[in-house]
C-alpha cells in the first residue's frame, strides 16, 4: 500500500512538472530557484529530514508504549485471576452462602 501511494505521488509530480514545462511556467521558477544560495536548500532539506525523523520516531515510541501497556495489562489480569482462584479455593465448601 505504501509503495503504491509513493508511486502515485511520483507520477503526479512528474505530470505536474511536465504541464508546467508545456505552459512555460517552469522557466521563471527555475531562474528564481537558481538565484537562491545553495545553503538555503541545505537548511530546508535539514528541516524536512528532521521533521520526518521526529514523525517516525514518535510513531515507533507510541507502538512500543502500546505494547508495554498491553503486556502490563496481561500481567494485571493474571494477578486478578490468581487472586480469584485463591479466594475460591479458600472458601469453606460447608459454609452456607447467603
């Protein structure tokens, strides 16, 4: 699914660039891009990479937290079950329940 989505984005980008070239709108954009210093692009790329990393790391941390919570929930449920079994086994079978 991810690969299909990425392919669709790439095809859309290529088609958009083609249309911009056909309507002579790409030339002015390229001349404007060439007038910006190279280090600005480096800063922008760093910002985009940092945002991507922050997003992926937060997603991974959320998955790890959910897994840990699930494991702790299972431990808690086992303790409750063991306590119920202990109480059930300690009941006096001859006692009258009211």
